[in-house]
C-alpha cells in the first residue's frame, strides 16, 4: 500500500464523500475515486460501503483506518520535528481564526510581520471549522475557548469587549423590555453564544429580524437600520454609522486563546510572529 493512497483513504473516511475529501486535500473527485479503487484492489477488500448519504466504512475499512491513523501520526510527527528545527525566517505559516478576528485583529499584525520578514509566506484561514494542530492543518490557531487537545502549547492572548450597537438615528430601547425593537443576531447554529443569551435576557420582547454567523455582516445590517446587534468593539467602534446603546449592563466579553503544537516551539518564524502578536494585543 502506498502512503499517498492511505492519505486519500483517510480524507474520504473523515469527509464522508469524494467531493468533500477532494476539496480538503486539493485533488479532483475522479482522481480520488480512481485512487480509492486502486487501494481496494491492492488490499482485496471493499473499504467503504457506498450509500445515498455518502461513504461508510466496512469492517475491513475500520481495520485499515486504525493502522492508517497511526502511520499518519508518525509521518506528521516527523514533519513537525523537522519543521521545529528550522531557525531561519523563511518558509510558510498557516493561521486559523474566525472571520472577524482575522480581518480586524490579525491582518494589521501580519502586514507588519511580512514587511519585516519577506521570506515568510503567511496563510490565514477564516472558517468556523476547528482545524487540527496535530495534523498540521494549521500552525497557529486562535479560538475563543481554551484548547483541550494534547501536545498543544497555549496561552490567553487578549480579551475582547462587546457592546450593543444600533444606527446613528434610532429609538432608545429599554433594558428588560425591547418591545418594538428588531434584533440582528447569530444564526441558530451559534445560538449558544453568550451574547445571544444576553440579548434574550436584556430585550425579551424584541423580535429577531436577521441572523448571520458573520459579525461584519451583522454590523452592516445594523448600520442599515435592520436591527440592533451585539458586536465586538473592534468592529463597532470604528464604524461612523453605528452608536453604542447602553442598557445598563454590557454584553459578556470573550477571551481569545492562541495555540500551536509543542513540536513547533523552536520554529523561529512562528515564535517571531507570536511574540509580535503578544506585544500588540497586550
């Protein structure tokens, strides 16, 4: 069995479909299908059951999965160890964060870092999916909660204050009521966010007019007068079309944590970028 074929097998097992697996590892869907068939022929077993909902592991596929994951971990450990020994400020760094934090908080720091160290290419991924540090899906990850993965070095980077915003011209809602007020808030997948619960408690009689998981979209809709929105202050305070609305109690703020795999602790380019971010955000 070729390791490259096992990488494709792992991608399909994790994604559940050929299309999603192909996008994840940068291959075409027909190529993924051909490589999977070749792997199944080489081991003499069907590794997946093809269903209308996607690919489901067979018993033989489950057995292969255990060994393939161990092989992957050894391969990634070797890659991390070799990367961690690099002392020159050359190469690449992949960062992962939420969309608004990447745009408003990280890009100014990354700009200054790349000016100082032009030999380093920085890639910033802004998505809600939690990328894996152990599988080298990202080198440096920013999250709003502590990491629970093993072998991750982490620290609290900063705290972000939030506020309630509305358009420059508009009614003043009363805390504990909210009758006649419209709200712009997170979509239902993020209904457990602290600011969503705060809005329900502070303005129980208000109605939701718009939902989005993108804070910049929420800010735009609030500025258009669609409704009131709880926003991170780095977004709301810089807009000349929004004003802070005081209900007597501010929305809950959030801590931002940064983490990286312990095998990269000696990687010079990561340390220089992280030190710069700590300096700016402290």
